[in-house]
């Protein structure tokens, strides 16, 4: 059964988008990602002044929903999920003129962590873990995604997350700048709405202008050369048809140690 994105307006000028896929720990599937992109793109035109992105049932998101893809179409469907609707959701968040706050009530893993990092601000419950498991799945992460982490937390911490497949607690995440604020789990909703209310009450022209300047400054470091980008994309595509990626996903689902083959 596919997940859904629940939408409500808990305060004046604030729209909340809640990821709901409880049977899969709020994994990101096509309907959820398409709904995020559509909701983020529509919000400014609806008069919304701040967005909140959160998760249901004590979880933010466990990442891409790739565990149940049939074996005969696994490479194509896994790559399609990661390459299209996920990228569209990230692009919508990147381009959004109004502020977006991620409120993290539970574990925030893999693609779920990049989704949260694409928001302007992040508040987390003090009980959660954050992590990046590609090294434990046989996945080559996108160069655009890795750039996002490098911009946010620097090269050493990005290496630690991705090369060790680290899961970190919120104290470490706050020290790194991966989250902006950590609060007791029972206070999270109130803290999130407090920040969202402050964002909604701020001068729209200022917020829009400052977001535009920040985007321009981040982009000023320059894009990867087209031939290098093509090489990195080919490397990533190759991982989707590898035996190791299939084994990594199967081992993760079966809660066992993967048996790597290096191919």
C-alpha cells in the first residue's frame, strides 16, 4: 500500500506536510515524493508563509522505498525512484521562496536525511538517530547529494557519515550543524510550531531575498564540468545493476550481515 503526504495548517500562514508510510517507517515512495514536490511548489501561490515538513508515528523517514521492488525490475525501478521523484522533491525545496522547516520526531536516515537537509532549518527530538547507510547497501550516492552535505557540514563530517555508514545522535548532529536545534521529544511539536510561527511572521520580501542570496552564494563555487558529471552519473547508474547493491538491500531488509562480492 503506498504512503501518503498529509497536509494541514496548524497555525496562521503555516502549512504542515506530514510523511505517512507507517508500515515502512515512512519510506519515501513515488506518491509521497510527488506530493511533496507538488505541495512545496503550490504553497507560495496559496498565500502560505512558512512550510513544516515532518513525519508521522515517531519517525521522519527511513529513506528510499526500495525494499519491495521485484528482482526482475529492481535496477531500473530503484534508479527511477532515486533519480526522478526524489530529485523533483529536492529541487522544489531548493527553489522554494518561502522558508521550510524540517521537524524530526524520529530517526532520519538516508534519503530522508537529505530531504531534511534540503529544508532551510531543522529541529530534532533528542531521542533520534540520523545516518547515511550507502556504504552498507552498496550504493554510490549522487554527487549533487554529497555536495549538499559538504556545503552543510564540511568534508570531514561528510566522509565520516558516508564512508563509515555512521548513525549519529542529535548532540553530534547539532555540533556538526546537521540540525539547528535539539529539544526533548515531548516539546518537539510546540518548538516546531513556535519557529514556524516566527518564520510566517517575518517580512516575506526579506525572507525571499535572503534565500535567493544564499542560493547564489552556494552556487558560486561552480558546477562540476559536464564530462566529469557524466562520469559520476554513469558510476552511480552502474551501482544499481550491481550484485552488491542488491545484496546490500536484501541484507538490510533481512537484518543480517551482507556478503559483498565487489561487483
